[in-house]
C-alpha cells in the first residue's frame, strides 16, 4: 500500500514532467531544436498563476492567468530570439535558449525575490479509495491535466492549424510550397508551448513551492521524458513523463530523495543507448 | 592593491584554462559540451580529497586532471555517437549528476557543508603576496603550455581531422575515419584541462562546496569563448578578461550602491549573461576576435 501511495504521488509528479516534456517535444518536432528555456516557462506559468490567485482568490482565474503569462513569454521568446535564429546551427539555438531561460529566471528573481511562495489553498480531508489517500486538489489537478492534454491533441489533430503544424513538423519545405504560412504555424506553436508549460508549472507550484529556479531544476527530467517518449511524439512525451514520475517516486525509499534527478539522467542514458528513437519516435533519426 | 590584482589574475587564468578546454572541444571540434563544470568539479574534489590525505599537491593536481579526463571516457562513450543537441543535453545532465553526487555522498565529500581548510600552493614560502605571485606564475605557465598543446594538436594531422569533423562530419566518415574516436579523445583532453583548473581553484579558494559548481559556471565559460571568438586562443583570453571585468565590475557597483542586495545582483548578473548570450549568438557568433571569413 505504501508503494501504491508513492506511485500515486509519482503519477502527479509525472503529469508535470509529461506536460513539460510535451512542450519540449513540440518545439523539437516543429521548430527543430532542444529548448533549454522550457523549464523557465514552467516557472513563468507558476508565478503568473500565483499573482492572479493573490489578486482574485480564484483558482480557475489563477490557472487562466498563469497560462496567459507563460504563453506571452513563450511567444515573445520566439519573436525576439528564436525567429531570428531559424536555420542557424544547433549550437546557436541551444545557447540562445539557455540565454532565454537565464533572462526569464533573472526577471522572476528581480520581480518576486528569492523567497519561496506557496499557493494559499484551503486544506481538505483527503478522499480514501481502498486505502489510497487522494486529496480533492490532486483530483482536480488530474482532471485539469487530462482536459489540457485532450484539448492539445484535439488542436493538433482536428483543427486546420494543428494539421499545418504537423505538416511543418513532417517537412517544412513541402509545407511551405503547399501554401502553409510557417509564421502563423510558429506563432500558434509557441502559444501552445507556453500554455502547456504553464499548466505543468502551476501543478508543480501547487504541489511544492514557487521559486525562480523551480522550472530549471525540472529540466533534466523533462528532457529525459521527451527522449524516452520519442522526440516529436506528443503522446509518447506524456506517457514517458508519467512513467518517469512514478519511477522517481518509487525509487526514493531505496536511493533517497536527492537522487531523483539522477534517476532521470540514468533513464535518459539508458534510452539513448538501447532505443534512441524512444517509445514512439519515428520522425527523428538519432544516430 | 597588488594583492587584489594578483587575485584577479589567478581567477582570470583559472577561467582561461577552463575556456581553453572548451575552445578545443567546441571551437576546434564542434562538440557542444554543456557540462564543462562537471569536469571542473571532479578535478577540484579529486585534488582536495587527495591533499587532505597528505598527498603532495603536485601529485594531486596531476591526479585531478587525469581523473577528470578518465571520467570523460564513459560520458563520451555513451553520447558521442548521438546528434549534437543530444550530446549537449547529456553533458548538461552529467554535470548536474556530478553535483548531486557530491552533495549527497557525505561520507566522501562532506555534502553541502563542503570541504574547508584545503592547503594552498606554495605554503612553504610563508603565504602572503610572494606565494600568491608564485601561484600566478605557475598558472600562467600551465596556461601557456595548454595553449601551445592545443595549437600543436590543431596543426597536427589529428587536428586537421577534428576540424574536418566540425565542418563536415559525413565527409570525414566517408573518408574512412571514425569521428567518435577522435571526439572522445578531444573530450578527454578538454576535461583534463578543466580538471586541472578545478584543482587550482580548490587550492586557491581553500574551501569547496557543491554550490560553486552549478551550470552557470559552464555558461560563463561559454559566454567567454563566444564573446572572445570561437576557436581562437586570443579570443579565449579576451573573452575571459571581459567576463571577469563584468563579474568583478558588478561587485564594485554593489559597493557603490549598497542598496542593491546580493540576491538581486545575482539575478541581474544572470540576466545580463542570458541577454549577452542571445545577442552574441544572434549578431556576432564569431565573437570579437573571431574568424571574419567564416560564419
């Protein structure tokens, strides 16, 4: 039962990782680079939600506020930085994304300081299912995540802009000559990436504490899950994130709390060695 | 004042040594190593732990470089066949894992409390300015030797292959060379330099904690070589000097305007580094001293 409870906690951690990995895999698949600034978009979402929650007292509005803040930050990063670097070397984009992450973190540090913030959420008695304890907040967070993921997949698969995104991911030149405006697709992509990152950041912030470094500290598990799921595969990213989250929680009684992140690194290495295309990856040939 | 200048000189040269390793790895070979600080940390802790066991510093310094180089071996073995961006992520993960290990393994490294009271170089001279000067001269000699070594490597047949790998890896493969084996050796040499730099750092500061080895150190070095000019020894020197001017300068600003607390200054520093990285990568990727004929 102890392990089941851990697995449940890991599942919620895994939602955070899965959503963050989703943001990474979308950028990797469509804009073709590893965005090391993703973690700090999570942070932007968490602070945005925190500020909205303080101002309005409503958790729903807080979620919307956080999503809006991170989406705008993400779009700004594209317009100001990544748009100018399209077609440049891997190093240029990687290093620029590190720079974007630093800039966002510095902004948070200056605006909110370095003290830890928590969401002031009233505690409620947890529900007990077959001896498993689950709080109302956790249930709400799970439902929200499921909704967010469902919406994202609906956008990707059932709307014109989603089809265009997948077309650009498949073959950018072919998409362009077929009359797809790459600029519009990119704008939509970065808004979506910001929104998905924000949901991850808000859940993380509600479950733990909000600090300027919270997102950066998650970067390694996010990349590990994106690679594990198969680069460019949104479904794979979510699944891999959940698996990784559960594995991390289950490992803590054996290796201790601090080695959670190291476990993500080990998973990443293992996947790269054994099955570099990940669970569902097909688009990217790694080696 | 002399003491301050010597101190700055030592810190600059330690960073030059770090930057030289990256110059060989990225500038000459095209390896995007985002985990440089991991090898720096391994060198610092290796030398520190050996010195505390009574091992002479000469041996502990050599061991620091050797152990850092050897630790690059498994990292390279698993990741060098991968694409450039995967390599970058794996090395970043490696350096974070190193930091987690040295923070957690208290029996070996004393964890987050760190290791205080490390012996300085040339303590026999009696400390103070003469000993500091001797450290500076030693460091300068090591830097000159390393720079010469990198130039010799680059001008050798081996060097032509690694530059070819940087410019067109497929062509090198087509010529029957195995790029991974060349990259592995370059990674190890660069890591060794970082390890020696770590040893100098540990025995100069005399107190090491895991927090000193965060990823920001790696990106300080990246910023130095990008500002100075990728692949150039002169660029390494100029870039590191500018970086130090900025880092030290930000301390002076705080002395002038004490109203800014240190945490805010750290944020400002982080932001300036981030924005400088973006601007240089976008508008001047070859750096100030860079090759003006190449992109």
